[in-house]
C-alpha cells in the first residue's frame, strides 16, 4: 500500500537519488555531463521551489515523487528499481485528483486550459 505525503527538505537527497536512477534508466538523451549539471539544480533550486509530494510504502520508504507548480506537473520520477509496479500511476492519479482546470494560461491570458483525466484506457 502506498501513501502520499508532502516532501520535506530532509527527503531531498533521496529524491535526487530517485531522480538519478530514473533518468539513467529512461533518459538516454542525457549525457553524464548533463546529469552532473542537473543534480545540484534539482537539489537546490527545483525541489525547494515546487510543491513536492512523495509516494511511500508501508515501511516509509520513498519510492517516487511528484513536483507541481500552479496546477502543472513539472516532474514525476520513480525509482528505477520499481518501475512498472504502479507507483508512477499512483502519483499521476493523485495529481489528476488534486489539480484543477485554469481559467488563465501560463502567461495570465484569459485562455482557459483543459486538464485531461487519465482513465487508464488506451486509444485505438
């Protein structure tokens, strides 16, 4: 069973480790230099400035995290060791339930944005 809790600054080193494991498993377009440059930005800039929640198992181990800003998902990462076991979907479902539609676009213009709901079904 997974639970969602707000991230705390003392979680950040674990979140960076999750980010790195996920990026190395899925982001083939990033080279080692890119990862080295992004790591301190994630720790010192991105995580402290986003609304971050973590998915924890029954033992309190953090398995993944979600960062949002103004009703937008900015990041979602799951530990590479447990990919494909539902943690990402759990975090995404949480985001869909918590985020609402906006009457303004990202630049403050009166262009309503439609936020879609993921149903788990594939098209076709």
